[in-house]
């Protein structure tokens, strides 16, 4: 909801009390929520604990100069606008203000209060415009994800859960103070990028045919029905009796199970071949060793990453979200180079975090057409085996498990079960 301009919170920072009081009195004529800080430490505490829409800081202050303070403000509250007040303007100060702190405006001393009045008004208007842009991006992204996930009710919520876990993992990594990840830090803008990339990582699946995306068994439904008809026709024609027909139908159901190892049932497959009820194309499906997808179908599923990238490249992302496409593109890459679509080993850390969360949710979140949900213990075993095979980042997986990032999924799942129970008339 849009605020009245008088309600926008403003923080003013200056170590010279007369200047601070003068600016405060001037601003309070229009704005109700003006807060002052007489040094950088007080200002940083406020920025870390309270929300502001505008920060006005004097350049010449002890401990931390204005540009450095505004740079911290940019990291702590990226949506807040920033104004620098300085008694002297040199190229270095201006360059730092623009590049490091991304200030909205530089005001020189002695302060022209008409200029200050107009600048504050324009800065708050810019803040409102940025907030509206943010809301529009959120609405667009959530609508896109919802449209994609409606195609597959069994995976509904997957992208939202992956986003929640991945941002949670990033925040845990941000707190690491030693070892390989000691220097890795994620600002609020970085977390926002990770959130959007995670939400949209599977959007390319909207271009995958539904019969492949939701394929529950090895044989396509039409081919399975065709084979069953051949068995029935054979029985009607006297090629085999009812018991033999039932045996063939049972073999078909068994061999069509995506959890069945085809290599361990070559004799049963041969029985269907000898009966003349399957052709070469049927055999290609029945010989799928694991899962329900043939190599061609799996390739089509894997192409969703390119579809995601094509979609994301069409979006005019603002500068703070410039890496969303890169992050989303790497979530199926593996550290040993055996991932897809590029088979690279130099994978962004954000994508490596997302990969862990994506796999865990896919294993645990809900039953799929081709398998039941795995237990937490089984999912951890699978992740560990992928780590041992050189596919996943071992340190990130350790943090994921030690900090119990996965609890976000289980808490949400318990909440949804409770809601379903209540909706079904439970106490």
C-alpha cells in the first residue's frame, strides 16, 4: 500500500549537531518519521534494525565517512535511497558516491534548503517507483511459476520451496567465518537474485509435452493399451488360452513399472517378444533401466534448462538482478562435468546451492507419478552418494545438513497436512 509522503521514514546522519538539528527541523515540517544519528555507529545500528526509505549522510565524519556509510546502507537496505551532503566536491568523492554507494544525489554545503526540499521529494518518489517495480516483478514471477506448476499438481510448490531453502542456505553460508567459504557474502540484493533464479529455475518445463512431463510408466499410455489389445486379440483368435493371456498381461504390467530394473528381467521381456505382442519401439521403452523416460524423452526433459534460459533472457532485468539467468542456468550442472546442459565444472556457488535444494525437494516433497516420496534419511543417502561421485559441493551439503536447511520443507509440509486435515473435518 502506498504511503503518504509524510509517512516515509528518513534517517539523517551528521556528527555536527547544529547541522543535524537544522536539517531535522527543516524536514519535520513535511515528514513525520525523521530519525537522526550523530555518528556512523549509531546510524549502522539503526540501519540493521529499522527500515528506512531515505538516508541523508554528511561526508566528513570520523570513523566512517559518508560514502562508506552509504555503501553499508546500500548493502543493508538496498531499496532505500541515498543522499550525500558534502562541503567539498572532488572527482574521487563523486566517483565513490556514484559507483560504490550508488547515491541518488550529492548536495553541496552550504545547504540550499530549496534544493534539499526538492531532492528529498524526488528521492522518495524514486523510492516509490522502485517499490512498485519490485512489486510488479514479484507478481510477474509468482504468476509465471504458478502457471508452470499448474501443469503438474504433484510438484506444486516445488519452486517456492527450492527458493526458500536456497535463500536459507545462502544466509547460512553468509555467516561462515572460516575456511573456504569465509569470504563468501550475500547482500540483500544477492539474496533477491537467488530467490528469483530459484523460483524460475524450472520455467522451461512449460515447453515440455505434458505426456512426457507427467509420464508415469515406461510405456506411453497409447502403446501400453495397444499391447493389451494385442494380447486380448490373440486370446480371442485362439493363439493362447485365458491363463496364458493373463500371464502376458501380468508381465506387461510388471515390466512397465519404472522402478523395475530391465536388465534383471530379460527373460520376461523375451516372453513378450516370442508372443509377438511387442515391437522394436515397445522394447526401447521396456528396456529403460531406471525411471520412466527413454533417452529421447529424458533429453526433452533436460531441454527445460535451455527453455528457462531463453525465457529469462527476454526479461529486462534491472542491474541488481543481472545474474538471475546465469544462476538458474546452472542448477543441473555437476562439479565433475557430467551435468547438463553445458557439462561445465566452474559452477556459480548460487547454482551449486540450488542444486542441493532442488534435488532434496524433488526426492522428499511429494509422490511423483513414477515413484513415492523418499524419506529424509533416504534423500540424505542419495545426496551423499552424489557428493562422493563428485557431483555436489561437499561443503555446501555439509552446511545444508548441519544447519538443517531442509526443515523449511518439512515445516511447510506439516502445515499443509494440518490444513488438509482441518479442511476434511478434523478436530
